[in-house]
C-alpha cells in the first residue's frame, strides 16, 4: 500500500486482494480497498482506495476516492479525489476537492464542483450529475 496518512484507510471494511478479479456492479456504504482487477461499475457513499497494484475499468461514484493504481473510466466524488504519484487515470473526473501528486498520469477532463454535499449519487440520473 502506498504511504498515506488517513484514518479511513486504517478503518477499511473490506479488501479485494491482489489475486482477486471481479466483474459486475458493486455498491457499498463503508470502505473498500481494491488491490486486484475490477471491471464494471462502483457506487458508494463511502471511501474507496485503489492501490498501486490495482487495475480498475469502471465508472466510479463515491464520497471519497484515493487512486494509487490504474483507473479507466469516469470518477465522480462528492467529497474528495486524490491521485497519488503512482496513479494512472484515463477518464473524466468530477469533484469538489482534488489533490494530484507529482508523477500522476491523467488523461481526461476535470470538473470542479462548488459543493458535492448536495449530490446524492444514488438518487440522481447520470445526466443530472453532469
């Protein structure tokens, strides 16, 4: 795991290991760390950590996302998106708070939201989020 000082990482509810491959639609409300491969969609009112060994091909909607690995797909967050130095993101991002470390590879468009707290990702259609 990349070095990151976060209380949320210390309280991870679930971890997909390096050997895990998962396809489908994933919804959760607490926290998840992905170390392996994931393909599909991710929706969460919680925290998602994508480790430096992870490869994720998904559109992601969550409260907070930290990316250290590879993501192909759009990311929309209601609180904060952080891309660590090993991150490779190919897709559009929407967030009220953004941190990008030196060394990140990012291909896409960025939309900064004034306040993500009024966006309920489970009640609005995708077109309403844009």
